[in-house]
């Protein structure tokens, strides 16, 4: 088992969990890389090679995202170390983007003239087009300032989002990409203007407009920060984190569920997982398989139909030919009106 980790980052690739960052036992930053394989139940610790200038420096409160198609993990941001247990009193790390190749276990580093000021306790969201969207964090008080890293060109760009309603700047929050890849939903966290954030904010990735949302249903008992968010079908499951319990700010085991189906936001207390029926026929077909089946079936049916018509036509032709041969053979009389041979017996 690995030692306890705190304010580190973690991504999953196939059956592996990849953890990077601070080791709690050191009470400071680290840049160890740990890989846990769930199938074979082993863990691997990779320590920095002193000759490797591309290895990220020790850090915590950073973010990590995974490109599962290319098997690449991207590390960015965070602080250089924790002296008193708070990121706000620590020094921001460098603004370089670090890429880890999961297949070759190798690092690459990208510095760009357009890279933004390092963020801490922010969120990073990978979109299908290869962009990483950075939202919020310490040292970046403007929630409308969106930093975007293009993994295809390894360049940064910025977007200035518009805000509808009251959307607070924050850190220690979570960000979730919706199932249609059109929006990012952020929840929780802390802010300078209010200790804990109690709203849901949605960023439209087509228009870059922030909208404050008040979901239906019973509100969570605790609005957390430094929690987790997991998307399952049309539900976001927010778990654990820190919150105000009584008059103290402490850890919590609260789990809240947000239904986001059809852009209808509602807090719920339960949901029904879509469990496949093992006895039901497999109705899944790859894209275009139905159309291909129809086309192939039509062609085969046409060939069979034409073949049957040829056989029937040949039998009719053979039968008529035989009758005419009998008619003119003179062996038996023939009725021209009925086209039949007359039996005189």
C-alpha cells in the first residue's frame, strides 16, 4: 500500500491509477509518481532521475488531466511547498506544462511565451478537441479569465467569459464536463468574498458565458471545498471534502447528488444505475451496422429473387417445348384449344 497522500493529483488509464505530487509523510511537496494497477494489484513508485531536466519540480495543489486516446497525462500549476498547511501562503510553481507518456514512462516539458501565471487549487478540464480549460484558483481572482492549453499545438490562449447572475471567483472547487461536451459545471470551493460557495455555475463552451444556477430539490447539508466530483450518466456525485460543521471548519463525509439531465438541475437523494440485463439480447450495434445490414440483405434478396424467376421461367419453357414435341410427333392426338394431349383410351 502507498503512504497517505494529500493535495496530490490522480488520473486513471485503463486499469491503472496514476498519482503525482505531495507525500503527506514528508509534510512538504514531492514529485514522486505512483502507479497502482487494479487488475494485477501492484503498485509502482517512480522517482525522479536527477539527470532528467523534463521531470516536474516538487509541487502540490496542482491539477492533472488524462488524454486516454494518446495515453498522455498533463500536469500543471500548484505550489512549490507547504510551510503552514495552506496553499495561500506558499509560492506558486512554474507555469510550464508537463506531459507524461504512460506507455514509455517519459516526461516532456513545454514552456510558451503565452503561458499564464501559475494557478493553485484550480480545476483543469480536458475537452474532446484536445483543449485543457483552467478555471479559478488562488492568485487568479477573476472567474471570467479562462486560460486554455491546446495539447495539439502546445500553446496557450485566453478567453474572457461573460457572467450572467452572481458567479464567484473560487478555489478548492470541482469542475465537471457535461455528457454532451458543451458545458463545464463547477461547484463548491472557497472565495475571498464568501467563505464557502453555495451556488452551481455553468460555463457554456460555445459562447463562454457563465450562468449561476439554483437547482431544484433539497439543498445539500454542507457545501464543501476540496471535495471530489464524479459524473455517472446524468448525475454528478459530490463526495467528502471540507465544510463548516457546527461552528468549525472540518472534514466531512457528506455525499450529494445532482441530476443534470436535459439541463434540468435538481438535487436528489437517490438514483437508479443503468444495470445491463445479462439475459436480454445484445441490442448494441456499431454505427452504420443497421444500414449496412439492410443494404446487404436487399442485395442478397434480389439475387435470390432473380434466380427463382430464371428457374421458374426455364421450367415453363421446358414444359411447353415438351408439349409441342408431343403434338407434332404424330403418336397421340393433340387438342389445340386446351394445349393438352388427348388420350383415346
